[in-house]
């Protein structure tokens, strides 16, 4: 085990030596989190290099543990029901849970973690430090974590830059999600990021993708997609951009989690 502080914490969880709180060790050996009367677990989506197929990272996603909570749309519920403080608490719990389970498995590569859009306006002036302190206490490597920020409209660019800069100063890598390839130049033009996730390539042709991927390659920015299209392959061949493909969640016998 390369993370002795994390191993010691998990052993304390297993032996009941930690104060009652929001985390417990599940029967399958994975850590589970509790909030809003739900026990939550981690599922991980594989991220591979588009051209080589080599796995380079995983994306952490929250899933309900109990039979009735599997596939629970927790964020959709909280969008209308939770306060900003509750949203911050849930977001940090999920990211902490995924980090513990990922590094406990000791997978290679990086871990991509979502930052919910309500946190852009709800977090404090040094929001990155709170998460960094949690990871530091467990001895986990910040440089292997990519925090994925939500897309914003043009009037919120200042907020996106503020949050991204704070996370970077605290040692994290930063990604931003955009809805389509047409939004990529805007993000790359005003935000300093390590990665951009394009939610959909629907309707994007080779010429358009070549233009935006060339800009990303020039800035040494990774591009993460969920669609593998002929137009994308052609654009990658033209530009040499580093493109990653995110797949569905991995399911194993000991992960009773929805894909």
C-alpha cells in the first residue's frame, strides 16, 4: 500500500475506532458515505487514450448503495431541495469518497472528479484548501486529481476563472465541461485549464473539430469526449491533439453500483 495514512484510516473505520460520522467501511471493502438518509458509493468510468486505447484515468461517479437507491438522481433532487451549504457538503463528501476508494484500489493514472455548478457561487474564498486538507490528512497525491468544473455563460467567466485559479493554487489540475465543440475556443481563450470535456460531438464535422483540436494542442490541453466518431478521428490525425475517451462505469462482482 503506497498510502499508509489512508490505509491506517481505513483500518480505523473497519475496527470502529473513528467517531460516528458520514463514512463507513462497506461489506465489500469499499468506503461508503452517508448524507440525506442515503448511503452512497463510488463507480468509476474508464478514460482511455483515443488512438492507443491505453487507460490513463478514471472518472468518479456517485451511486446509491441500497437496492432502492441504485441509480438515484441525487443531484437532480438537490437542485431544488438543498441549500448552498448542503450542496457544498454533498459535493465534498462525494469527492472525498471517490478519492478514498480510488487510491485504496491504487489504480494508475489520474482521477477526474466533478464539481457541481452550485458550488461556483456557494464556496468560500479559499474553497480549494478545504479539499486539499482532507487529501493531505490521508496522504493522497493532489497532482493525480483533476477537478472538472461545469460550463458557464459568458457573464460568469470571471467566476469560473476565480474558482479554477483557486484550485490550481492548491495543487489540483483543472478541467472545464462544455456542451459542444463550438464552445471550446471560448473556454480556451479566457481560462487556464489542463483538460476540457466536450459533452457531445453531435453534428460536429471534421473541419470544425480540426480547428478546435488544433487550438487545444497548441495550448497543451487534453480533450475528453464520450463519442468516438470518424470526424473526430480525422481531426486527431490532422492535429496530433491528445484526445481521451470516457467509457461507461466498470461493473464488478463487488461493486453493486449502477453503470
